[in-house]
C-alpha cells in the first residue's frame, strides 16, 4: 500500500510500505477513505516530537471502511463505515473507565499514552490502517454524515469542545475569548454555544480567519496585531475581563494574552500544544482567583458531537477549505504548511 512516511526532521515521502495486519484479537483493519493533516503533524516534521521514529506512518485522523476484524471483535463488521478516533481506548483500565482515554493504560504504543496513531504506532495517512482496541477506538458512522464532516470528529471537534469549553467551565451567559482562530480554535468557537456562551470573541493575527470565525459562531472579532487589541476585548466585557479565555495556538505570547484578558475568578483553558516554556507569574496571579486548565483530548464526547453534526447543529463542513486525493499528499502538506498564504483550515484528502 501507499502511505505518508516520516523520514526524520524535514523529511517525508508518499511511498510503498507493507499492508497492516491483525496483531491482536481486538484489532481491525480499516481502508482509509478520507483523512486530513493536523498541526501536530507539522510539529513532528520539525522534529519537535522525538518519540516519533523514522519510518513511522503519520496521521491520527480518518474515516474509513472496515476490511478485516480480529477474533474477539463482535460489535463491528467488515463493510462498516467508521470514524477513527485520534485516541486509543482499551475500555478496561481504570483511566478508560473514568473517561480519561488520553491516558489509557493499555499496552498498545505505550501504557498511559492515549495518542498512539502517527506517534507510537503507524497512523492514518495511508491506504489502510490497523486500529487496536477497535470496539472502543472506532465510532460507527450513521447515514447522512459525510466523510468530510466525520473526519473533523477524529480530533479537532472533541479537542476544542473538551479541552476548551468543558475544561474552561463555560456556562450560560459567559463571555468567552478564543485566542487563535485556527481549526481547533474554531472548534471551540463552534461548540461554546452548547454550554450557553452569550458572547464569543475570536482573536487572531489573520483577518481572513477572523471573518471565517463568524461562520462558526463568533459574535465579535479582534485583530491581535492592533495596538489596542486588549482594550477592544475589555470594552466587550464592560472592563471586567472575559469569563473564559481559551488558548488555541501554543506559544508563550498567546498564553499571556489569555492571562491578560481573563477576569478575577475566571478560567484559562490551554488547548494549544506548547513547544517552549511558558512563564507562569504565580506571584501576580494567586490573588486573582484564576483557574488554569490544560490537557490532551479524551474523545469521550465524540458520540454526542456526532449526533449534533448529524443534526447540522455543529458546522463540521465549514472546516474543510481544500481538497486533495491520496496521490496529491505532498501538495496537501505544502498547502497546509503555508496556511497563512493559502487560507487553509483543514485539507481533506480522499482515496
């Protein structure tokens, strides 16, 4: 089969590799019909994730059709259309039973690490993929939900909702600022209303992404390159600061922006993946009664979000801005890596 293979920092290739095979009775093999590229894949290609070995097939998002099932799999069949979750779940360990799939203790990949696809085992940017713990790591796709909609449920929608909205303790009537209007930030914007946010402020350097954020539910937008960006945000809160500030970029400056605009007693939810140290000035923050949260997505809300996508209550289609086929994988990566120029949000790649 063909797959997108990591060759070390800065190196990747769409090349021939052996087909995956069943290795455990709980495995299934999925023919990948649709996949996409995540910012994390770009981090890997920069060498920021040393746990990813040369020769690893990248990708942790996908939708496909089951072609083979392991001996212990009873609830899935050959021919089923499924969403491949970015997080494994054995379903039996203490963490999985608590809904903390991101720290699944199953031995696949590494015990205690839920993110394994394209990281510790071969991923979804391939014609076929082996899925461990298949009955807990796949979601049957109902009629009426397209592959393009469904692939957004592999990662970005549950990430924005769980780590941004839920961890940020959004409640009815809240004012929420989302710093970073990329795919995950837009996922947080599009789901903040599920918990009753009254005002959702998108903050970004890119004017195009700010305008796009209105399609996802942003009520106000602020260009962060403006000298008075903070004052603009504060004016929207009567000078009190936002109830919830969601960091969706992953750099020290945007985390500090969240701290700067959150009100006393408010919540800062860090969703972005940070590659550099961030200073936390506890000497200034302790007196403000701020709650700070962060984490890796569990994907335990995927079934609920799938229902909302099926009912057209979450704009999953709007994330897709560019379309490619598998033989255009390298072009898809180039387009996604130059998002500021190409105006790419999510690139959808189909077999």
